[in-house]
C-alpha cells in the first residue's frame, strides 16, 4: 500500500475520533525485535510549540518493555471500523504469548527505520519528549475507582508525550 508524507498541519480528521473511534496500533522496538498493541487512548495536539502525540501504556503490557527501551515509536491509526477483529486480537493477546507480528493478519511495514502496519490509514512516527507514570495520589477518586479499580499503584499508565516527526496517509 502506498503512503504519502504530509505535515502535521495537513492531517485531517477529528483528533478525538482518531483514537477513541478509529483505534491505533502502538509499535515500539527495532526492526528485528518489536511489539505492538492496540490503543484507543491518545491525544494529538501542541506542546512547547511542537506537534505532539501522547500515548498511555501500562507497565504490565509487553509493549511497555519496548516503549521504555525505544526513543522512537510508530502509531498506526486505522480507518473507522476497519480491521476490528485483528485490532481486538492485538488488544487482548500479549506478545508474550503469541507471535503477534506474524499471526495478527496485518502486514508489518518499515517506515523511517521503524515498524508500522500497512493497513493503517495514517501512520505517525514519533519521538519521546517527556514521559512520566501517573501518580496515584493525584488521581481523582472518580478515575481511580472506575478506570483503575483493582489496579496496583505501580501499574497505572505511563504517559509518553512524543513529538510527531512524520505523518503518512494512505493514498
Ligand atoms: C480498543 C482497545 C484499546 C486499548 N487501549 C489501550 C491503551 O490506550 N493503553 C494500554 O496500556 N492498553 C490498551 N489496551 C490494552 C492492550 O492493547 C492489551 O493489554 C494488549 O494485549 C497488550 O499487549 P502486549 O502485552 O503485547 O503489549 C487497549 C485494548 C483495546 C482492545
């Protein structure tokens, strides 16, 4: 599949829906050793005069080992309702237990020396700018008691605020 490089300013679509509705794959690691997982929490916007994408990863995810070890990731955003069975598998099975990259039914591709997925509608290449784990003592009760019911304090999401270096759209 062919992709065209655009600038972050040219990216079309509703930033809320890009994650919440469309879903994405966060992929980190090297071309030889990487992992991917489905994400539907994320933001795209502006910070410190830079175009940024923020993603949220719990330490229990296998992907976390890779986001911690990597400086750059890809975020492969899918079209609305596209590839849902595959994204559901990649969002419920762990790379610890299955060969996700070869058995997911999606096609890994190389972008700027990183792995992403060919069936995506938009691929972002991003570089970590600032990352920090959520602090349990600062979470609103409402969030602690719903989103993190039964979750240990040290397994709250880590937020990775990343600068967007490349934006590719499917032709
Ligand atoms: C629709 C959907 C959205 C998800 N969003 C996130 C997310 O934003 N952050 C996160 O840590 N896990 C999220 N998950 C859960 C991970 O994708 C899931 O735990 C996955 O199996 C982790 O794989 P891994 O162990 O190979 O990293 C989501 C799952 C689904 C199905």
